[in-house]
């Protein structure tokens, strides 16, 4: 993973860090590869290959910012409906990318993980993913979650089946079935919900991505197509996120009172240091 950030990019990201409130978990719908290629008179495959470069930039930017979780919508269950030629190309690109990038990702402390129906992928892709996951499993700098053969409805359906089987087996009672149990049964059970979800390409929809997990996530849509999305565009999304008030169902006055209590506890704690 050759360095993709310029000195100017690093300065922009550093200024974000100084302002604080960096999202712990960023999820991204990487949209616009095909449109980027068509706009330039190129085959769609060229757009997907160019999109890999943006992934490198986002990973490097996330590390620079101290983001702990980066989840990328890599291949949805709906994508299986695309022409077979494009599917084959995407699978081969995934294999090559894993082969080319895993060692460098490992060296940079990135842990690779997957969510989705991985067993539906071609054996070669499963093999490369398994090797990448195993090689990077002890890394802690950044969790890179690849959503492959994934859809939110599929994930919730699978969780419902698991819970139904547990209930049938007498392992749980009806009263045990709640939001906490459902969250613990999803593919993302040990991953915090996204603080910020970004979609490139200008479309205002979530496309069946993390539909349970983004209940309280801040959403940001960029008109920039994914192959042209850069560190400065990520910075704009995070800057917008930092300007928002996350209320989680409360009102502003309640948040203000809650913050005052937190500040008071922190001040008291300092007296005993």
C-alpha cells in the first residue's frame, strides 16, 4: 500500500484531529465506479480498478485520523444480479487486491474482517479473505471491515433464524428477545455502530447497508464519484459530522445538562490526581 496522502492531505487531517470528535467508526457506500468510467469512455472495469486506489487513500486517512473502524460496502447481495462478466471481473479484482495489499495493511496495523454471506463467494476469494483475516487478526490500529455478499435485510434475517433456533432449543425465553440480543446476533456483534456513514456518488439512499446499525448514525452524501473521492472529501464529511449535535432521541437542553454533569465529574476527578 504505497503512500497516497500528500503533505497537504496530512495537514488537513491533522487540523480535524485538533478540533476533536473524530468518529470512532466510519461506514462508506463506495458508489460511482461505473459512472466514472462511462463518463470517461472507459469500460466499467476501469472504474472499479480506479476505486481500489480510493480505498487505499481512505485506509491511510483513517489511520492518520485515529479512526478505529472503517466498514466498506464492497459487494452487496444485489450485485450478484449484475452481468456475469462484471461479477467475474469484480471477484478477480478482489483476489488481486488482497494479494497485493494484505502484507502492507498488516505492516500498518490493519485488521481485516468481513461481514456478509462469505460462503457464497467463489472458493478463490474465500481463500484469500481467510488468509488475510488470519494474517492480520492481532492488529489493533484499524479494523477494516469488508462487507462482501452483504445486505442488511439478509443479516437481520439470519439473526432472526438463529434466535428462533435458540428459542426452539429452549436456550432462551421469549422475554430474552430484545434489541441487545438482536445486536449480539448480527455479523457486527463485536463492532460498534457507525458514528458516520458516507455515500459517494450523490445518491440519497442507503442501499440495504447496515440498516440496523445506522439507526443513530450521521449520514453524509457526497456528489464526488468514488474513484475521485479523496482525503479532502473525507475531511469535509467529518467536518460536517463535527458540526452536528447527536441527540439520540433527547433534546438539546437534556444534552447540555448531561454534558455539565460529565464536566463536573471530570473536574472532581482532577482534584484527586
